[in-house]
C-alpha cells in the first residue's frame, strides 16, 4: 500500500457529514444483442443465402480500485448502475457492437458482500485492481451461423443472453500503515495535524472527529526510500464503543488493515481520568471488536507531557505497563513529535521488510 499512487484526495480531510463507509448497490450487466435473420437480396440473386449478423456482447460491471477515491458517497445517493446492452445484429453480415462496460471506482479497502448469499465477493485492496462483479450476456447468433448442407436457408437466430445482476453491500475498511486510536480530547486530531498533511478540526469538546480520516506522513528525505506513511485517524472511542455506543463500533473496522496501532493517552489525566484505566479500556474495546487487533504491534503516544501532573502519572503508568513501547509527546509544545515520527518510520519499515505490511 505504501507504494500505491497518491492522488489529491489521499491526504485531505473529508467534510463532516460527507463520509460514507457503507452502502448497498444494485448492478446489472448489459444484455447481449439479438442475432439477425436476413438473406441476400441482390439484383441477380433474389434468393441469396443467409447473411444475418450476430448480436453484440453486453457490457460488464467492473469494480476498479482507485487510490484517488476515498469513500462511498457516489454510491450512497446513486445505488443503481447498469452496463450497456449489446447492439442487435443486422443484415449484410453486420455484427452488433459490444456494449460498453460500466466501471465503478472503489476506494481501497472496500469489501464487497453479496446480499443474497451473504458471502464476500471480493475485496478491493490495490490501485488498479479490477473485478467483474456482473458479467454481460453473450450476443445471439445470426442466421448465417445456422447454414448447413441440409439447411441452406435457415430462418432462425438466437436471442442475446441476459446480463447477470445482483445486489451488493459495500463496506469500506480504510487501508493505512498506522491506525490512531484514543479517547475524545486525548489529542488525536492535534497529533494528526502535527505529523501529517491533514488539517483536522480541533476543539475542546468530545467527538471533534466525526469520521475516519487518512493523513499522509511525509518522509521525503528518508534514506530507506520510504517516502510516506498513511495514518488513519478514527473518531474518539468511549467505553462501550464495541457495543455501538458513542459513534459506534463501525469506525473500529477502519483500523483492521493497519500494520501498526498507535494508542494516544492523555497523561495529564484531564477531568480526573486515570491514564492507566484509559489504556486498559482502549485495549478492551479493541478486543471486543476483534481479538486479532491485540496481536497487532502497538505504540503508546503519551500526550500532554507539558502539564504539571503528567510526570507523576507517567511514572504510575510505567509501573503498571513496564514493557510497553512509549513515546512522550506534547502536541502543544511539539515535544517528542519528531521522535514519534522517526519511531513510526522505524517500526513500519521493519514490518514491511518482514513482509507483514
């Protein structure tokens, strides 16, 4: 994913209320054109042989992975998509033209589920990946195809085959190198603004981030030739998020594909919170959503280290979790931000070399 082309949409913030990560679509491939029944009628050959052309093939409905597409809004408000039907055959051995394919651009990370069977039809995970979700019908044969030694003037032709159709549910699971998880007001949006080219909204109230956002961490001068990392920032969690409380568990799926999880913890203990309890709650919510998330490599960003109470809270935190990988930062003063960026590059680079990303 790290080497996939990045378009203009890769790093910007989607406006609140415009992000769609799940919807249903109904698609139909094109029907094949009819074969033609026709005979030559020329000046000196009034009873010529059959010359009916074949019908054209119906167009397919094709899903195309596109790194410049970042959500499913186009399909939320236009759920019906059809490919062109094939043209009918004509006389003088003229075959009908094939119908044009209908190509639907999909954001990377889209899971396509067949609504009838409940099975996953495909997952779009690479830029340029193509998948035929509904296949166009073949064109019918014209009567010229049926000429034989025993039937010199066939009067039959085939109808075109019907294109396949179906109803599918699209579920977007963002693809990023790093997934950023934390409680509301832990400083997630501030951190995203510090280390990526995204500009999320920040404010001193819960749920500033209302939808997952993807930011690009730039490493243009990196000697390892890793030019960028993608960071997924999901809305702040609360206890019970896995049970659809707060903004709900639906956002947790956006970190399922991330190679590294960063849990940002408010070490200032704002509003009387205990950083140790916050960390334990976050882990529990991840486990309840998908136990496999706890197997992912993770790093703690200990934020608000500029606050007077933070050092004492940090000491207690380290006693509870002595082996935990942790970087001290302050989004207010920029303390540790550069160190965190280097650590992210180091860890994701190691995962890539190990073939885990």
